């Protein structure tokens, strides 16, 4: 079976600790991870090596959605997150692996995302567009420094 992959790179004006927290917190992740036009519910998130997660993206226009889940394979705080994704829909077979790398740089964090094993029925370019939107939302979440009043 063929597989697709995507790779994205961004420099974010926020610390690796703050960016890492956006991946580790289920409420934060439900805010920034779904692409525009989708909402996300997180049913389970045990953010540790061997821990499991499960969530659902819902198309806000139609109400239809797709759920997926997986396991955390590797976590190095503020540096690395590797996890698997498997769709609940049998028409989207296979297991994807996503690796997130964070590196502190002079102006914040260098972020690299690599997602491999995307089901062939999902065009890689559509997955890439979705990730671009998600990362745009991530940046809007982590870059502002808002003091408590």
C-alpha cells in the first residue's frame, strides 16, 4: 500500500515550553489543531509515552465528522513528540506517524512537523493545507504575551 507524507517548518515567536504546552494540553489542542471550518472534541488524552488519545473533527458546515486516535510513542519535554494516528473509519486504513520537533532559537522556537503514512485516499496536498491552517492557529495561540490583569 502506498503512503503519503507531509513536512512543514515554522519559526514561532514563543518559547519551546509554551509551544510544547499547546500540544500537551487537550483544551489548547482542540482550539488550534482542527483546520478552519472544523471543531474538535477530545475524548481522551493521556499525554505520556505509551498513553492514548482519541478525538473527533467535526465539519461545522455539515455536522459530519471523523474520529481518530493513537498512541504517544516518544515525548521529550520541549523538544520532541511522536505519535500515531489511526482513523476510526475503515475507508481510511493504515496508521500514520507524526513527529513534532521543537528547537529553541534566538527569536523563539523552530518547529518541524513530519506526518507519514497518510492514507492514499487523502491527497497529501490537502493534508498539507490542513496542517498549514492548524499551524497558523497554533501561532495565534502561543505568540501573544497577555499578562494577567
